[in-house]
């Protein structure tokens, strides 16, 4: 689709607010207004322009939160082992922990699948 010289021009008008949004997108995404508009118009409808900076910040925040979850799980396991050695660990606590941990693992699996899809789209 990009073969050949671009010789056709389309004039378009925007409100002040729309134009400010375009300028903001241009700055945040690091692409020109022309490339931004061309991409939005000509790309497949399933694809979208993504604010890479914001996406990376969100992924980083998710990674930080996952690290905290892992630390909490380790602390709970350590505490459970201490209680178990003392003979004070209630079996219902073990069952609840196992249920929650299984749910956590399913969510991690879903998150990994989503990240793989994002990576494929970004390529």
C-alpha cells in the first residue's frame, strides 16, 4: 500500500480541542501528525495506535505488583510452616490458601497469555 509516490493531498479541519489531542498524541508517541492520521485511517480496523510509553509504565506497574504478591505468598508459606511445626495450623486455612493460590496461578497464566498477544501485535 505504501508503494509509489504520495501525490494526493487531503485537507481536513479540526476543532481546537481535537487539534490539541493530535498534538498530544504526536508528542507522546513520537510520530508526526501525518503518520498518526495516516496510520489511524489506513491501518486495519482491529489495530490501534498505542501509547507505548503508557503501556510500558502499566506493564512495569504490573511487574512490581506481581513481585509484591510473590513476597506475600512466601511470607504466608513461611508462617504456615511455623504454625504447622507447632501443631497449630488449622486445615481450613490450608484449604483456603490452596484455593486462593490456584486462583492466583490461573490469573498469572491469563496475564502471560495477554502479554504474548501484545508482543505479537507490537511486532
